[in-house]
C-alpha cells in the first residue's frame, strides 16, 4: 500500500505514522469550496485513489474529462496534473475559456496536440466576413494560458488543421513559454508560418530536432512560406534530425541552404514543392544530406534521374516515398492526353524498383483521376 502511494503524481500526499493525511500544497481552483489545509482521509480512500491514478494515466483527454464528473474521488485523481502528461484535442468545438480551465491541470504536460478543431457555429444573421473576423485567432488567449502552464515541461507541440482559429502567432507564444520544445508541428492553410515567426521560434526554442511546418494545400497565402523561411530554419536549428517543409515558394536556393546548414538531417519531407529534377537533386546533395535516411515527396513532381541521384549520393537512404497525383503535373487532369502522360511517368518511376538497391527502399503511391 505504501509503495502504491509513493507513485509520482500523488507526491502531495503524505503517509503519517498511525494515520494517513492528505496535504494539498495548492487548493484546486475548480473546487467550489476550497478544502482545508489538512484533511484526514481513510486508508481505503487512499488505496482507491492510488489505484485510480495507475489507471487514469492511460486515459485519453476526452475520457479524463468525463471521469472527473463521476464523483469527488474520481475528480481528485482525474484533475491531478500528473495524469495530464499528454493532451490531445481533436475533431471538436472548444472555446478559449475551456483551454484556460484546462491549463489548471496541465503543469506537467509534455505533449500537446491540437488538430482539426472547429470554430463555433455561424450565427443565422452573421455575415461570413464578420464570422471569420470574430473567430480568427479566437483560441489563442486560452492557448497562451495552456502554454504558460506547461512551461519548460512541454516537449512536443502539434497544431494542425485548425484554420483561422489558431494562427502562426501560436508558435510565437510557444517561443515565449516553452523553451524546451524538441518537436514542433504547425500546419495551416489559412495562416502558414512566416519567416519572422520562424526566427522568433528559433530564438526561444533552440533544442528543436523535429520540425513540420509545410503549409496545407490549397494555401490561402502560398507565397508566405518561401526560401527565406528555409534559410532561417537552417540557421536556427543546425542539429535538426527531421524536417517537413513545402509550398510553391520553396526553390533550389532555399533547399540548398537548408541542406548545407542541417548536416544531421535524417528525415526530409517535401510537400507540394515545384518539380525536383536532376539539377535540383544535384545542387541540394552537393550542399549536404549525406546522412539522410528517409525522403518523402508528397504531391511533388520528381523525375527518375533525380531519385537515382539521391540514392547514389545519400548512402544511408533506407526509404524513398513518392506520393503523387495527376493534378500535380497537369492543369487539366481530366484530359485523355494528361492521363496518358501521367501513366507513363508513373511507370517510369515504378521501373526504378528493378534497379539494384531500389526494390526495397522505393515506394510509389500514385493517385489518378481515371
């Protein structure tokens, strides 16, 4: 029993000789009537809370919120910061006030994932312009409270598919409060990350080794993520191991600068980048990528000669993933000629698997409108 009770997360509780006491270092703000400083609780209750703690650490965010409504003892454990180490909010409508409330229990959170969050419903008499204006960045006040609460404990931050609700200001907030971040994902179609925010994030969070910031497609600001962003990334995080970038603004100059500065890069993902031909591959590989182990090209046209060059220079390559669609090559993907040419391109890429060293590492996934 005493061993169970010393589990990390119930360290605010003390087992005293002859009787058991629970000492609250700080009263929880969610309690309607604050508890006394010293509260005597029976050994049976303590055993139950210790057992609940062992279980609740495995629950997801949604389930934790529901368990807190069962009874007082379940609420005590379900709202203890030690069970909120991983927070995942997805496919839901939430408010900034909810995030602020959540921040009370997230002082030990090391992973925060926000994806596919939806805004409030549009009012019947509310114009589209007013709706977009009032919902733009509407979760950022609550996110700031959440990031401030997690502080240096937060190691992983992922924000994806939250259009208009969260802008790239979210990364600026992270740079202010979460200096120990190691993995950051920010993907948006409405507010792709810009060079200024990347610089701020780099100044505040120097330990990032995994960065995924490719704009979602179709992007409302396609020129915002550019070669300057790639150059800034290379200067800020020379020790990057995994990187995901993309957009029409990514060119040979930016990619070469990135390869030159990030010599330890092991995983590189390019999303909706202009065609990668042999010239681009040669220039980028000349500058770096010697330790690359995985190359992912999503909706990025690539030539067989470019893949051959990557494989010959990057000797550590274990996987090349090419995900393309007919619309990535042709403005009129429905025309018979476009379909024919696309099939020929795919066949040429597939033919590379017959070459020595390619059969196990090359994976081609082609989406045709046929």
